[in-house]
C-alpha cells in the first residue's frame, strides 16, 4: 500500500489537490491558451487569428500547410508584387518551411519577416527616394537568401544620377555612410 504510512486525510487532500490542478490546467488551456502556453503576443497582422491550431499542428508545431491555408498561391498572385508572389509560389510548391524567414509571438508591433535579408540602407532609402518596398529597386525572384539583383528601372537610374558622381555601382550600398545623420545634403569639407 503506497499511501499506507500517511494518514487517510492527507491522501484525500493530495488527490483532490491534483484533480483540481489538472482541471484548472485544462480549463485554462481551453479558455486562455495564449496566457498559459504561448511564448508571447501575436503580431498585429495576426491578432484576428483566433485559434492556435490555425498555425500549429498538434505535436508538430508550425507547418507550411497551416500557413498556406490563408496564404496560398492565389492570394500571393492577387495581392503581392510579382517577385514576391513568384518567390512564394516556389516556396509553397517545395513545401519549404515558412519559419526560416517569418516569426511570431514577438508582440503586436514586431516585424515578422526576419533573417532573410538585411536592409543595408536603413529606412533612409525609402524616405530619400519616395519608394515603399525593397522590390521597387531589387529583384528577389531568385530567392531572398542569394545575392539580390538591382533592377534596371527609372527609380534606380534616377538614384544613380543623383549622387553627382558619388553614386557609383559597388559604392552605394550603405547610404548612411555618406548621408550622415540621415540627411540628403552632403557636407563637403
Ligand atoms: C499566426 C500564426 C500563429 C498563431 C495563431 C499562433 N502561433 Fe505559436 N508560433 C507561430 C510561429 C510562426 C512560431 C515560430 C516562431 C519562431 O520560430 O520564431 C510559433 C511558436 C510557438 C511556440 C514555440 C515553440 C514552437 O513550436 O516553435 C509556442 C509554445 C507557441 N507558438 C504556442 C502558441 C499558442 C499557445 C497559440 C495560441 C494561443 C499560438 N502559438 C498561436 C505562429 C502562430
Ligand atoms: C487564419 C488566416 C492566417 C493564417 C493561418 C496565417 N496568416 Fe499570415 N496573415 C493573415 C492576415 C489576415 C494578414 C494581414 C495582412 C493581409 O491582409 O494579408 C497576414 C499577414 C502575414 C504576413 C505579412 C506581414 C507584413 O509584414 O506585411 C506574413 C509574413 C504572414 N502573414 C506570414 C504567416 C505565416 C508564416 C503563417 C504561418 C505560421 C501565417 N501567416 C498564418 C492571415 C493568416
Ligand atoms: C527565404 C525567406 C522566406 C521564406 C522561406 C518565406 N518567406 Fe514570406 N516573405 C519573405 C520576404 C523577404 C517578404 C517581404 C517581401 C517584401 O516586403 O518585399 C515576405 C513576405 C510574405 C508575405 C507578405 C506578402 C506581401 O505581399 O508582402 C506573406 C503573407 C508571406 N511572406 C508568407 C509566407 C509563407 C506562408 C511562407 C511559407 C510557405 C513564407 N512566407 C516563406 C521571405 C520569405
Ligand atoms: C531606391 C532604390 C532601393 C531600394 C528601395 C532598396 N535598395 Fe537595396 N540597393 C540599392 C542600390 C542602389 C544598391 C547599391 C548597388 C551598388 O552599390 O552597386 C543596393 C544594394 C543592396 C544590397 C547589396 C547587394 C549586393 O549586391 O551585395 C542589399 C543586400 C540590399 N540593397 C538590400 C535591400 C533591402 C533589403 C531593401 C528593402 C528594405 C532595399 N535594398 C531597398 C537600391 C535600393
Ligand atoms: C559614396 C557616398 C554616397 C553614398 C553611399 C550614397 N550617396 Fe546619395 N548622395 C551622395 C552625394 C555626394 C550626393 C549629391 C550631393 C548633394 O546633393 O548634397 C547625393 C545625393 C543623393 C540624393 C539627391 C539629394 C537631392 O537633394 O538632390 C538622393 C535622393 C540620394 N543621394 C539617396 C541616396 C541613397 C538612397 C543611397 C543608398 C542607396 C545613397 N544616396 C548613397 C553621396 C552618397
């Protein structure tokens, strides 16, 4: 008898406590799964996704199929820039994991596209050129990990012309090296 050495009352109290704890955990998991199990708040993009299982497969974690139930080829084709759409079409077909480049649970304001590429220009590049996306000047169709190509378009050629000779191929990746303090005018001294 395992509990025989303990007084009867103690055994009962222990068993009841365990039962209460387990019931509380199950109830909590169903009612407030986020607070109990999630590592952090979802991003602002996904606050309306109301169940964990829309992204998580039981015992497997995040799967491509889950993400693809909302972000499918059709949606990319309709809503994304051609290069982004084309790249994700490939990613989806190959069943490549999304979490290599996208993250979650880092809070409402977090950027959820990470790691895939650095922005060597800073936000400056957008303000200085009136553009809003990397794909205004770059072609990512060969993938985001590999070397990215500069497009041959009006925006890029205008930018190249504007530097009074300083904007030369191979020399202008780090805008803020010359545009100190994020200013457009360059102090000659
Ligand atoms: C919009 C999609 C999405 C929803 C909804 C979501 N998660 Fe996640 N979750 C992710 C992604 C993506 C990761 C991987 C993060 C990373 O690797 O940086 C993750 C990671 C986790 C992890 C860390 C372990 C792991 O599998 O990588 C836990 C635990 C977790 N989520 C729990 C939850 C719970 C609990 C909920 C529901 C309250 C939830 N998640 C809802 C996308 C989601
Ligand atoms: C239930 C539907 C749903 C699921 C499941 C879902 N998302 Fe989303 N996702 C959205 C919505 C809605 C947005 C908001 C933007 C929009 O309207 O397309 C969004 C936006 C995004 C964005 C764009 C963020 C930006 O910077 O603009 C990324 C990246 C993303 N989701 C990745 C993922 C990944 C990776 C998964 C799987 C872990 C996932 N999503 C699962 C609905 C979903
Ligand atoms: C190799 C890195 C990489 C992988 C893998 C990847 N993505 Fe992305 N994804 C990106 C980048 C980079 C962007 C942002 C493109 C931009 O803003 O110009 C993006 C943008 C998005 C967007 C926003 C679309 C838009 O029009 O801006 C969604 C949604 C998204 N990804 C979902 C996914 C899903 C779902 C998967 C898995 C099937 C996935 N991604 C796999 C790098 C990746
Ligand atoms: C207004 C145009 C423009 C925009 C927008 C832009 N870039 Fe660039 N990018 C350039 C130019 C110009 C170069 C420099 C090419 C050179 O020096 O030969 C460059 C170079 C780069 C390089 C180095 C490429 C290489 O060959 O090694 C990376 C990486 C890069 N950009 C990433 C980004 C990312 C990420 C974004 C979006 C956050 C972005 N760029 C937005 C114009 C732009
Ligand atoms: C090697 C130094 C150098 C780098 C790196 C550089 N610039 Fe410049 N930039 C200049 C110079 C010099 C001028 C012209 C001088 C002036 O207008 O004061 C200039 C002018 C400009 C102008 C026109 C400003 C105006 O008022 O007419 C813009 C826009 C600009 N740069 C954006 C960028 C962007 C975006 C990047 C990064 C992709 C970048 N520059 C990188 C040196 C540089």
